[in-house]
């Protein structure tokens, strides 16, 4: 009798555990890649919270995006995106543009430093790097090769 009760409890535990692990309990993705190539990545925020760097890290973990970089004095510095490294001899660098303007009293982009048009939306040059730009639902974030 004791063995039967133990077996039933074990079976209930396994069913509950399996259901919890495979059920539709995942939170929606915080960001989605709308377009991605070796010199252009367009990301849209599906939720508010975290930074662009955190969203990119989640996209990297999901296998949707690849990038490399390092922490510097001004935040995370991108060195390659989708296996493309800017050509220093041609003065290339990773530029960031966004539709996010002012948010919570902080100006996160400035069109005086350049714009990028994407699907009828004008994105302004980001005033911060990927670790300093917040993800805000519905906003677009563009990472592209530019030259100086």
C-alpha cells in the first residue's frame, strides 16, 4: 500500500512538473529582429524594460543575432554584429539610430547628428550606446554600418 501511494504521488509530481515546464508560461519576447544582415539590424521593442544591450543579449541567446564587443569607459562597445567587423581603413563604425526620443525626462536621440529612415519612420542618431538606451515598447532601434 505504501509503495502504491508513493508511486501515485511521484506520478502526480512528474505531471505537475512536466506541465509547468512545457506550458505556455513564457513571457513574450522583449524584442524582435525586424531585419538583419551583416551591416544592418533593425530591432523593435515588444515590451518596456531593460536596455538595448540586454535585449540584444536575449536575441543572441535565442540564436537570432550575433555580436561581439567589450565594456569600455562609456558602456558596451560593439566590435562586430552578425559576423561583420567595421573596416577601420574605410572609417566604418557601428552607428545606432532610434525612434526613441525623450523618455522619462532624458533625450535618447538627436536628429542633429544624423537620421536613418526605415519603413516610413525617421530614426535619429542615438545619444547613448547600447547599454544606456532603454527598451520602450513600440520603439525601433537600428544598428548599422556608417562612415565618418
